[in-house]
């Protein structure tokens, strides 16, 4: 009688692949459950203000470790919440979208204008592969003491350095170094800041 092969317990779960920036299946039950949980909390936020009693409880459940000194003004939409890390004294204005299958980190004292969007999902380039329920999440990092004007879009895999200003309406497709003012579509560095 043949013995069954032992199970490979070291095989990565889809959530782990997602957080590691690897190709993962977004139809996986655990990934789906995470997304459903976030969508329900985001829906609750849509009818709240930052002054409502339940606001702090809901936002802290949605984004684990959300600082007491930080604020996100509803409405706010994200994919999971668990991929978002917000620093102290961060202020995020209304209508922010964070697609956080990849990690999104925002440094301390950063100000985010209304209607800003952070996209970490990267779909396969091959159209046949794109038909499958799979994608990669490329992380986004925003440094400390930044200011992103209204309607800024930050694309997958982008890092914006410390003390940067990104002009309203810009689409950031490449990394921006520390102490830069960037603008445009795609955003380019227009000026160095804090040079004295």
C-alpha cells in the first residue's frame, strides 16, 4: 500500500504572496474575506464624519495601528486596510482611494489633498494571463512631511521621498527624491526644496 505524500506546509498562502509583491490569486477565499471585511467597514465610513462617535472605532478596525493623531476624512475607500501604514499627524482629505493589495506607507506629518488615489495593483502584461484572477501588488511609500495636492495619482511601486510637494492633478509614475517639488502627467521634478 502506497503512503500519501506529506503536505507541503511551507507553501505560501495567497495573502502572503500578496503582501510580498508576488503574483497572487485575488479569488482566494482568504483574500476575498479580507476584501469583503474592508468593503463593509468602508461602507460604514461613507455615512460618518470625523466627529462621529463611531468614527475612531471603525477606522482603527479598518487600518490596524492607525495613530490617534492621524485623520482620514470620509468618504474613504481601500481594498483591505491591513496593507496601509499611516504615520503620526498624517491628514488625509475626503475621497481618498487606496488600493492596498501592495503595502502603502505614509510617513509622519504628511498631508494628502482630496481625491488622491494610490494604486498598488499591477496586472499581467499578457492579455491571456490578465484574464485570470491574478495580479501583483507593488508597494507605495510616501515620506515624512510631504504634501500631495488634490487629485494626485500615485502608481504601483512608486516611492516619494521626505519633504516633497506633489502638485495637484499630478500622476506620479516614477520615484521622486527627497526635497522635491514635482508636477505634471507624468510628474517630473520642477524644483529642489529646502536647499538652504
